[in-house]
C-alpha cells in the first residue's frame, strides 16, 4: 500500500473559472521555487481521464471518449516538445502517457518535496461527491477560483472557440453558443462556490477576480501565494507577472446580444454579490443598465 504521504498530493487545485486567468495563474505559480505544477496545464483527471468521470458531471456536450483522445493528443504533443527542450523528465512523460488512470497514477505525478498542485478549470463544475473524493487524497486541500463578469467570460469563451472565425459567425450562431447548457453552467459561480465550500470549508477556497488580474496582477498573485502559505515577498514574484497569457482574439460583443446575455445572469449576480462582494457589484450594475 502507498504511504499516506504519497496520498497528500496535490496540496492545491486551480478549479477555474474558464477564461478567467487560469493560464496566467499556472504560468506564474510554476515559477515559484516552493511550488510544483505539472509541465502540462489541465490534467483533467477528475472530470475526463478518471474512469467513470463521465457520469459525475452535468455537462457533456461532446463524447467523453473524443475529449479524452483530444487531451491525450494535446498532452502527448506538448510532452514531446518539452522533453526535447529538457523541461520534463522522460520518466514523468512515460508515467503520464502510459500509466493506468486511477488515484495511484494521479498522485504519482506529484512530488512530495514541494507543495504541489494542478490547474484544470473544468473542476469548477465538480459536484460535492466528486469534491469529497478529491479531498480524501488530502484533507488539507486548498482550491483557487478566479471569477470574471459572466457575460465577458462567456464572450471570451466564444471568441477563443471560434478564434479567427468569430467575425464571420452569424448572430444566430453566436446566440446558440452563449445559450448552450455548458456555457451557462460555466458561468454559474454560485453553485460552484457552494459545492466547493460545502466540502473544503470557506477558508480553503480562495476567490479572486479577473478584474484584479487586469488592474493589479502583483497584488492578486501575492494574495494567492499567502493563501497557499509560501513566500510572497517581492523577490518571489516573477518578472513576467504582467504578461498576458492565452488571450483570445478580441472582438466587441454585439450590442444585440448584451441585454439577452445579462438577463441570463442577473439573478445569479444578485446572489453572488451577497456571497463574495468585490467587483460583482459593478457586474450587477452593468446587468441593470443592460436589462
């Protein structure tokens, strides 16, 4: 049997939300000497790669088998490149590529000498019973959730998905995308916060905002490092902290969609404001103006 120490990894997870700065977070946490993150962002163990995970999540817009193959291909390509550049050990790459997907495999990916974690935005949608299984590996697990105005988040998701083709999409196509079940659930911050707090407790869930990342990324990263309990001094903050990472090609949200999209989220924004405050008040004010 593996020792208990082996099962105390990961120590933290970045759980989302998608298009809210999780790639920026991975990039900057990875450079901290007291932290370890895998060479691959988004391991997707708890929502895609774990056997049976398809039954645990409410959103399945594509065959999970195709999604698994997609991520295997993406990760294999990245591992070949990083191995060639000397950024990942062949042993880790082989373990990741060929290991049988179970909790023993998952925990074997993390070292024990540093505080280790991984970032997969899809985990935001995990129901409580899945979060309980994650916490069973480490009762002291911490989670980081970054939030963004849900209308801006959804539009960024659309632009990222369509990439250079967003300008040629019809209004009906765009409306279909922003109205999809998956899009709406990824903007359901209230349910995500309640689910994760119900298992981890309020003190072990960090909630930050994309607005903070834009206005003062140094302060946001410093508070995240303090939350994780590692050195947050100025010399530990990377010089690339203000660099934009994984940005989508920008296009203005069509005015015709603005009232429709804000109407979808306004009730949730009222509840979210009472839960977490912060920039949510500004998001809610925009919703009132638009509707």
